[in-house]
C-alpha cells in the first residue's frame, strides 16, 4: 500500500469495538484500527461514549459519530460529535426527518462557531 493510500485510508473497527472501552484499549494496543464509529446507544452512557472517543483521539484514530438505525428526531448526537471533535458523522442521506434534524443542527452549530 502506498503512503498516500495509507494516509487516506481508515481501518474502522465498527462492530468489533462497539464503543466499548476495553475493546478499544485492546485494539489501540494491537494497532488493529485507525478509526472508530462511535455509537452512544451501544455503550450505555454519554460519559462512557465521551471516554471512548477520547481514547480513540489520543491514539490518533479518526472518529465517526453515528446515530442508530430507527433513530428519533433528537439531535443531541450532532452536539456530541462536535463537542468530542469528531472527524466525521454518519447520519445517512438527508432524506428522512430524523436525519435532516441532525444535519440542521450541525449547520446551526457551524453558524454559531462562525465556520
């Protein structure tokens, strides 16, 4: 693999990690991934979610915040992603109301931050 491809490729430990601190620490130790999908509904609490995101960021991983399928119109995930310094979000195509509200919240945050 070329250096350019390595620099632009993210090896994501999605369901393998399940936003679980112990699994993330093991993956960091083994250099198993370079990115993680953060799903707050998989771990249980927002505190645990933030802790896992911090561990991943400290390891130099890319973080992707994702809502769950069958999601509601609650837009907290957008604030959480911004607050944790997410590199990406995964909300799906903005074709349904529960997705559009999250993108609208990101847009509002960007306006508030002047970006």
